C-alpha cells in the first residue's frame, strides 16, 4: 500500500516553504524517521523525515516548488499497509484521513463542547489537535480555529464533516482574528519611496515580513504588561562551574540553560502562564515546552523548543539545546525542533544587554526577557559591596493573567536561581 508523505508543520509562523531537493531516489528503501527531502523556509533548511518505512515510489514535487503545510510530497510503498509507520504520534495521526465512526453531532453541540472547559491538547500533534489532513486544509481555507471544533471521528478526531458543519458563535468569531497572522502594514500610498544617489531599494525578506506580521499582531491584539526583577546569580554561577567540571563539552551547562530550567519548574505553579489564548477559550497545556529565541546568522530569529523542560536533567537539557542551536547555525532545522512551544525565553545576555522587554508570541500568554549577568554595586546589611546580578522582564497577556500572578512567578523564578540546587532535583 502506498502511503502519502505530507509537508509537516514548520512552527507557529511558517506555513510554507520552497522545496530544495530530494535525498532519496525513486526505488530506494526508506526507514521511518529517515530524512528524504529538504525544504527552505525563512533562510533555514527544514529536513523532512519519512513517517513510514518502505520504498519511495513517487515524487510529487520538484526543486523550486512552493509547498505548504499538509501538501503531499511523495508516496512510499509499505509492506503492511502502513503498519510500519513511524511511531511518533504526530506522524501516525497525519498518515491518512479517518472515516467518521460516530453519529454526526449538531453544530450547536459541537460549539457547546468546544467552549465548555479549557481544551486539553496532545503535545505530539500539529497545534495539539487531532484532525485529518483534509480537515486541516479546509479549516485553513475557511479561517476556522480547530481548537473550537469538536471531532466526531475515532478517538475524537476532527474530520471533514466536522469542519464543514462548524458554525462559530459571535464570541468565537473573534478568536480567528486574534490568532490568525496579521498582515504587516504597508507604506502609506501617498508617501513616495526616497530615491537618488546614495540610495538603494531592497525587497523585505520573507522572514522580516513574517516577523513584522507576528509582532504587529501581538502588539495590536495582546494587552501586554511588564514586570522586571533582579536575581542574585552568584550561587547559580558557582553551581554551573561545578557541574561543568565533570561534563563533556556537548553537555556543558550555560546560564541560559539554568534560566530555561528554572522557568519550566516555576511554570508548574503558574499554569495560566503556560496557557494559550483563543478568544473565549484558554488552551491548558499539561506539559511545559519552552521556546528559546535564537538569532539566525544572516539576520532574523527562530524559536527552538525545549520539550518537557521541567522533567529532564539540566545536563540533558543543555545537550539537546546545543544540538538545536547547532542546527540553526548550520541552517538545518527539524520541524519538531521549532513547533509546540507553550512559553518562550528570549536571552540577550550574550550581547551585554542589561534589560529589555520582549514581545509575546501569539497565542502564548507570556515571554521572559533575560539580560546579562553583571557585576554591580549592591547594598548588603547596610554596606556597599559587589554583587552578581541579572535582570529579567516578564511580558504577560493581561487577558490571561494579572500583575500579582506575574510577580509571584518572578519570585518563584528568583528563588530557584538563587537556590540552584533545586534545579537538580
């Protein structure tokens, strides 16, 4: 049986790319999880892995083609009708469209179920929603948020009929406008472009267009408020030194690793800040995936994702992060490295920035901006001495949380970093 390999999700902001090349030829055997093609998106090359084991029998796209999420790329002949599919839930869930096995529910019942309580999501599925590829495509075309749709397929999977019958309430109609990418504002039509000697015109890159769209969307639809705190990092730096003395180079811990770990542990106590906002519904995540903003060598940035950052050891976290950072620098990114963040950390300490305010990445509820660790004068017991301090600023969506909760989160973060042995438990 021939299984279809489809274009995977490319993160929250990247919905399409340019097909670069195949790494496998027709007739060659393919193992589940093996890279078979490469797609360029926003100056980074995304490696496309096969979700199936079998033989590549047909290529459906060529170099230079624009490919969007969910688009068929190839067909792979499997020996057992798909049973050899890669056992990653995301791939298995997207391998074929399921038939509806339950009686159809009315549109009213679907809407009621969608807003009755916070939605629980599966971390292994695109956007955390179980849906067929066809249902996803129709939802994208109609601007429907799949989090608002109740699935009637096997296991609650959203199928074509669910999307076609879905009718949002007046309140829900607000959600797509808040979660859909906003268009970057164009220059005023009456303002002529400067020209003449000493002036050149360059087209805005696709990445800068996406950054513009996302930041405009964030700043125009999310009511940000900001909280800044200062953390004594002396103990954390001392512990980091002790940890790194016994670790190989690829596992050495950075200050950012400590911050990411502390943020993940603090989020356990503050689930609101680990939620996503969808109009009148909060999506509650029962896992903590920390997005880490990484600057691209040629400009722009991408968020890689430290999955389950609260559950893995600090050395393992550091090792995973180094691998993802190296992939970014080399321009090779795996889809799973950039999708699924529930909260983001942006650290400009390496650039000697003392303090800044970060823009929330929709639909996340908060982002933590981290400054440099600095030697500064501090007052201890009435005397001036030298202290090791780091400033952090939490940006919070006021629709989701309030100042007191944000302040308590920063307090928990500070206590963890000032008593860093807790990061090892």
